[in-house]
C-alpha cells in the first residue's frame, strides 16, 4: 500500500510539473522603448484598483504613480497606468507579459497614452523597471525571448545601474 502511495505521489508530481509557460517576445532596447513612448516617468506607485471591463470578460488594474521626475516627454503629477490583469473579489486574471506593480514600489515606467487621462506600459513588462538603491531591474521572468530588435550601441531592457538607464532614456533620439 505504501509503495502504491509513493507511485501515485510521484505520478501526480510529474503530471503537475508540465512545461513552464511564458510569453514569447522580441527583446526591446531601452532606446527603442523610449522612442515608442509618449513619456518615461520615475515615481512611486501609490495605489491600485482592479476592475472588470465593461463587457465583463477581462480584468484590468489601474495604478496611480506619483511622478518624481519625467525623463522624457510629458506626464501629469499623478500618472494613471492601466495594466491587463488583476484580482476582483475571488477571481483573478494574469497576462504573462504584463508588468507587475505594487503600491509603495519605486519605478521607472515607459508609457504610451491610452486615452485622455490614462497610459499603458510600452513593451509590457520590458517597459517597467523596479528601482532598488542604484539599480534598475525589469521583471522578465515570465518571458522567453525569440530575438532582439536592438540597434548597434543600444542596450536591451535588462538590469542595469539606475544612472545608466536614466542617461540612455534622456539621450535617445
């Protein structure tokens, strides 16, 4: 009986351990993200509000980011950033490529306008960097990259010194 239980546990573990799922994407450079953005903002996430879409099929979360600096373009003092996915009540939805933000987090976000008062993150998770000390880091853990679109001399969206990220954004033409 114990041997059968062990076999069933091993079988259950193998079945549950299916292939890892991730979003496939072309790796973007910091400069490409900056060129495609209406604004690049450094700030602190102050709130999150998840809601169902009007048709009741999708959840999105609107984050408010209190702007500390604008590295490129123009942005209001409080930026409303809409991200696909979130949790409403006991139901949650997630898009692997979507950026993850959290209240209290210091970030740099590459933004495109999505209406008169809202923005979306350019390049999804590639366009959101968490700031920790002197380091800026995107969360690319749910990506599988299938190529790169970086031009010569450009740097892909990846962990780097905060000062380098800010310099690259400000000098992008």
